[in-house]
C-alpha cells in the first residue's frame, strides 16, 4: 500500500489550516464525483440519441459503444470517490473527535 503524506499526522498535531485543507479535499472529492456522474449521463444520453435519431449503421455502433462507456464511467467515478474517501476517512474521524474536545473546553494540546 502507498504511504500517503498525511497518514503520519494525528489530530493533536493538526492546525486550523490542516482542518481546512481536509475539508477542501472532501469537497473536491465530491465535486469530482459529480463531474464523473455528469459525464457518464452525457455519454449515455448521447448513445441513446445516436440510436434513436440516426439510421446509419456507423451511428448505431457509436450509440451502442457510448451507452456502456457512460455506465463504466459512472462506476469508475464511484470507485474513485470511495477509494479517495477511504484514504482520509480515518483522519477525518480523528479531527472530528479532536474538535469536539476543543469545543467542550478540553483541548488536549494545552494539557
């Protein structure tokens, strides 16, 4: 397994910029999933359009190729989203627990 640069950090060592960076990463991952979804639907819809509007054999073949390409793109996007999310999920849980302690007035960094 590849060592990620942020796996060596704990929630106690993180600063505000690290928390914000983690949240930016989460939002970027969600935007990427939405882009994969949008592209997948566009490919599938284009495939159906080619099948319904054009009678030429070449356009039918293009339509038949575009539909599974859209489905595969959607599956790949979900896979990428899940794998990226699992990379930072443990760190996100650590930071949530750390932030809860800070809000309660029990900052472990000051003890």
